[in-house]
């Protein structure tokens, strides 16, 4: 899940919630739907394979990316897929952020969101 | 420091039970010499145990005022040993969490190489020999061609076969997190080049982007 300590409201776009390398890999996976590490490295060729490997491990551990082990007698590799669509991830992150806001400020938060809904 | 050493020896000379210490030292030395000829891991292990007992026995015989310093040194050494042990426990868990069991690929690879290969569940590029087992990561196996994998496995096999015993293997494995033993690596490289072919080893080392690439090339005479 998104680490609260890592959220930075001042950054642009998804960089608010992820590191720049994580964002690039996530966006690529959303675009391609599934991919191997070598394919990712071909598309993001300014990063080293070691750097991409570390980032992929981290994304899998935090549950944003799923990987499947292809394990036959002659070949072994991981295939990566995004665990959520971009919209699903939006919901997930919003829920966590709103929950924490409600924890701190109570009903004021839901009232504020009511106003936004009316405007829409 | 020098005074402490002087005190150590004078205390031992004055002690009534110093013959036990001498006996232990002689046993440890004999086991060490036997190991040089037999190359059996158990012999050097026994020698290590007797040496540790002799060390403690020696410190127990301290009686002069400088002995306090000697105890402090002993404390520092045991502290370091405990720390090393803790790091090892941590590393054990780390590897246990990552190990993939029942992989078809690794079963096939183990059969081909004639030695057991264990897999690590990570995209990172890792190859370890730890506790007399060879671990290769999925990331490494994805990156290398079969002949290059053979070269890396042979390199690790050298480490597995040529570390005197389990105790030493563990300590070395933990210590090597900080101190890389180039000399051992170069011997292992030579072994791997003989077994799997020089060009396979070189291309594997290049792909793995090892930090001491040029030195390693020189080591295998390329």
C-alpha cells in the first residue's frame, strides 16, 4: 500500500505517491498490460537493469504489481502485470487518504467532500 | 597493549594449571597440522573448538592488575562474535523467505550440472554460496545464457567445495558482506573457466557488471 511517509503533495502527478522510477514502470505496465523485465529495460533504457530489477521487486512487495513465475525445464522468467487499473488505484489511494483525514478532522472532511460533489 | 600481552604471559607462567593450557594448544596445533594433510573439514573444526577453549582457559588464569584490560579485549571480541551471529541469523531468514521450492527449471539445471541449485525469488541479479548451498536468483537466470549460467554455478561450486567447514563457511559468508575476498574469487574463476569455458565466464562477468571486472579478467589470464 501507499506509504504515508512517502506522500508528497508538492510533486507532479503520480510522483506524489511513487518514486519517479516506479511511476515510469507502472505507466509502462498499464500501457502494455504484461511485460518481462527485459522488455521493460528495452523501453526504459536510460536505467540499468539492476535498478529496474530493484524497483520491480519493491512494487511487487508493496502489491501494486503482480508477477507470475514461468517455470519450465528450459526456461525461467517472471511476467509482470499491474495489480490494479489506474482507476482502481485512484480509488485505493483516495480511500486511504480520506480515511486518515477523517481520523484527524472527523465530520468536517465528509462535509467538504459533499461540497465538491454538489459542484460537480 | 604490549603491557597487557606481557601480563598475559607472566600470569600464565605463574599459574599452577598452565599445563592444561599447553596441552590444549598442542592438541589444537596437531589437529591443524592433521587437517593440512587430510583436508577433512572435521579436523579443522575440532582444532577451532580446542583453540576457543584454550583462549577462555588462558583468560581464566589472569590474576595481575593488567588483566582488566585483557578482559575488556575479550569482551569486545565476544561482542563482535555475537553481532556476527545476529547478522547471520538475519541473513538465514532473508534467504529462507526468498527460496523457491519445487522449481522444474532448477531441478533440470541441478541434474545437468551434477550439483544442487537453489532458486531465489527476486528479479535482482544475485548468486551466493551460503551454508554449502548454491543460490541463483531468477533475475540472474533470466539474464544469462545456459553456458554462462554453468560458469557462474561452477564459480559458486568452487566456494562450496573449498570452504573448510560449516562454521567457517558461515563466518566467511557473513564477513564477505564487508570484506570481499578477491583471492578466493580469482581461484574460483579459474576453476569455472576450466569447467565451463573461459569465454562463457567472461561474458557472464560482463553481463553481471561485477565491480572488479578488469582484475577478474587478469586473474583468469584474459
